[in-house]
C-alpha cells in the first residue's frame, strides 16, 4: 500500500510534534495508529521498519521514525528484532482503568457543556450504529461505533492536552478490547454504557454524564476481568 494524498488521516497534536504534517513519516504514523486502535495487530505482533517501508512504498527512515514515535508514546515496544505490540498484563489494565476514572468523567462532563446540536446528532447516530452492531452480534462494528462515539464527545472537550491524554490511554488497551467484545455479555455492557451516556448528553446533564462515565468504566473493567477468567488466563499476570 503506497502512501498517497488519499491515505492521509488526522494526527493528534502530540503525534505532530516535530513532524511536517505532509511528511511520509506522519502519514505512516497516522495509518499505523489507526490500525492499532482497531486491533488489527494482536499482542506481540512484530513490526519491522524494512517491512513497513516496503508496505508503504517508501525508504526505511520514514518508517523507522513513525515506529519510534509510536514506541515513545507506548503504542509499541522496541525490541532487538524491531518493534512489537505490547502484551498488557492484568495489572497494566487495572492501572489504566484507574487513571481513566480520574480524568474521563470530568472530561465528559465538560463535553456535555460544549456539545452543539450537530455534535449531538452525530453522537446519536453513533449510538444507533452501536445498537445495530450489538443486535447483529458484530464485535468489529460495535468497536467502530464505540470509537466514533468517543471521538465525537472528545471533540467537544476544549482542553487539547486532556484529549491527548485520554486518547493515549484508550489506545493502549484497544488491542485487548476486540477479543472481549466477541462476548455477548461485553457487547451488552458497551451498548448499555453508550445508551446511558447518550441520554445524559442529550439532556446536557453534566452530573449524569459524569456518573454515567464512572458506571461505564466500572462495568467495562469488571466485564474485562470476567472475560479473562472465562478464558482461563491468570489475572495476576
């Protein structure tokens, strides 16, 4: 896949730091980050700069710089044989949820203040896509709808550094999310959370949004570890 104008996607401010927006490096970074968000690479999947360069039809240096940028932000780990997708331990996941609880409810409440009618319409459209995906047992579709839903309310948060932090923590556990979304119980948890938040956003009710986000994360964490137990994995790892 050769990088062209059509493959460019928006890069977060953190990703753009020190980069020329139109550079091959930033294009490769943006596409790989998008693919990591959608769990196209599983834990421990290796990415080698020469192979990435060949895929994007470019030289090794832009590919390596993109991989280094992703590694510096925690999306990849550098190894002796290139780069690899992290295999998060249960402790890592608990720590990430703990940090998210500290910042996301307040950010969502701020979004409730700022969300305009177009934003609300887009949010409800994402909710409808989540309903459809859940009804069809479509884990990938539900993940896409959830990503869209979060992206819409995050766009209404007027603190760019807070948004960058939230997006980073979200992306760090995205690779484990698709596996749990294949469970019907997890899909119900996600849809219930989206439904509750949609209703609170529609009312511009900051307290309800804040409480809904807390409840959503509590339920999501509990369901994740239920899935771990059902899968026979060791929660202490």
